[in-house]
């Protein structure tokens, strides 16, 4: 596709492809100014994303109208000689790229950036690059849907996560950390493929470090395959159920928990490894309560956090079992599973087991999100999906599917030093601890980071409303939410 350059009557440079001019032949500057002035935006955007802007004339006028926003261009081709210095960030959209544009945008903007962004298309480019235009806007839609789902989850769980962090600091006083090793690590999730791996895992048990995510704990313990560590990062009720019954059988089994994780109080009788995400109220509470926390990466699925944590504590390879990330007929998890044990007692003739299990046979948005993350993550050849030749429905991008012959070879080639658990005690007086936590919350309650984490929806609405007629109402709603939240935290502390 040949790109021709010419001059408009004003002397400005313009370009065309075929018979279609991408800018006005009379005055491209005026055309760009009119384009920007006609953009409808009823909120205060933090980001402006323009697709197919060609020679970038609109960038200056965007910056003038939206002076505090980050200005982003998504080009349909890298062949046009445009001035990318006018933009804060540029991307070139290519449907053949290994990483889809939706993931690139989400990685750069995050859910809050996408939710407060204004997206617009430079229309002349749509006619010249119809396939690229369709691809780009399809990917934008995916990014918006993903950000909406993540933000909805955060909004639903936000206050609960902070309350969980408060409970963590109220009760956790038997803490541990891990000394790094060289040996392979196996992380067990609870997908159906886990069942095929158990015999070989038992046979080779003393030659690797075993981490169980919370939902896989019941399967491993039921098969007398005792993990070196259980990890749980879920802030909701169901994660509690996975931990409650099976941990009681092994009182010394260590548990890695983020401050936001949900668990019953008896879990704190186990050695606990505090996991720090490096941000938010949980991080502040852990740090100012003097916990020795280990770094972890926040992820929508505990398997993602567990995989990255495992990679951080060994120089050897990491193998993940039970990571199916696909719909399934019948059970979606290897049995026994604590949630299934709870649910089946309610099955009856009118509300059957088949009706209850049928949703797991269809794709879901969370499952697709987790799968997409693994498919687009580059673990630099250190992470493998391990099974006894299980027929997976999907591939995990650069994460290779391997069998136990490969696993045993890697065991033989790797160092023998296993990661090691070390116990540490902290000064802990229950009454002093309650007062300390309350002081920390009073100190940080109005920090931007705390507001953003505790009240994500109200915070986003307020940020979007700055400079609009709704700013004062949004600010009042935010203040009211903070006051209610503080009173809730005070009740939690006084009740304990």
C-alpha cells in the first residue's frame, strides 16, 4: 500500500493512500482542531486514546483541550512518517502480534485508566485500514470489558480486603519466611488434570518443593501428598472453606497469605508467611505492624500469584499441575473439593446435581481472563505445565506442556537445595496491637492510595467528575463512604 505525501494549501504536509486523503487538502490544522472540539466528553478523562491519527495533527489540540490527560495514539501502520513526539505514548496495532492489543492497553492503562479514558477514531483512516480499524476497536472493547469486570470485583471486595488485612494484623503472630533454593518447585492447582499427576508426584516427592493453592489442598492431603506450603490470596468466603477443614489435620503446615486473604482465625495457629503486594492498605498495615513480608504479585487467580511466587524463591524450574483453565463437563475441580462437599447435600429431585454443575461446561469471563493472562505472560522458559499426558483444551502461550519424563530429567539436572522455611516471632500484645492498628488507619485513611483501594468506585467517580458540575456531589459521597468505612473498622477492632 503506497503512501503519498503532498502539501495542503496552507503549506502543511499531508498524506494519502490510493485516492483517500488522510488529512484536509486545504487546512489540516483547522480540520484537526475541529475534530478535537467536536469530541463529546461529559467527564474529566485521565487518558485520551486516538486510533489511526495518521500525521498526528490532532495531538496538539488534544493537549490544549485536555491539558492534564495522557495523550495516546494507536496507529494502524508504522509506515506513515508521523511525529510521535507529540504523544505521551504510541502503539502500533497489528492483528498478527503475539500479544493482543487489548492486553497491551490493559497493561499500560489498568482498569482505572481504561474506565476514565476517552476513546476516539480519526475517521479518514477507517476507510483506508478497515481491517485494522475493526481489530483495534474490537480489542478496545475487550479491554473495556476486562477493566469493568476487574473494577466490579474490586468494588465488591474492597472493604472486605481491608477488613481482612486488619484481622491479619490482629491475630497473626506466628510468622515465617522462605530461604531461597535451587531445586524444582511444583505448584498444584485443582483442575481435573491434577488427578493424572498425583501418582508420579508421590513417587518423586522428596526431590522437589510442593506448593498447594487453597483449592488443591484437599486433593493433595486426601492422597497423602503433603505440601511444603499452602498459598491463599482470595479475599472471599469460599477460600476460607478450602482452608478450614484440611489444615486442621496438619497443624504445622505453613500457609502463605496476603494481608487481604480471607481465613478463619484458627489458620493463624499455623506458621504464616505474609505476602506483600507492595501497595494498598494491606502493605501499609504489614509494614507499620513490623511484619517480615515476602514480595508477591497480585493476580486475579491464586495460581498466577503462586506461579510467580514459586519462581521468586528458586533458581530452578517451576511446574504447575492442575492448571486447566477450561470449561469441563461435570466437576470443574479434582475431587475431593470442599465446595462440592458443601453443595451436594442440597441436591434434590427439583434442584439436581446436573443442573448445579452445568455452568462449568460453558466458558466464563473470569476463566477467559485468567487464561489470557497465562497465554500472554513470558516466564522466560522457567515455567512448565505438568501432567501425565493430559489432553488440554488450550495452550498457555510460551508456557510449555510437559510430561513426567521431562520433569524427572529437570530434577536430575537441577540443584538439590530445596527452599527452606524459617520461623520468626514478633512482639505481640493484643491490646497494644488494637490501638496501633487504629492509629495506622487514622493516619492513612485520607491517603489517595487508601481511598482508591477501600472505595474504588466512589474514587473513580470523583476523579472523573473533577471540573464538572457533579464534582461536589461526588466529593461528598466519597467523604461519606470514608466515614462509614472508618466506623466499620472501629467496630471490628472493638469486637476483638
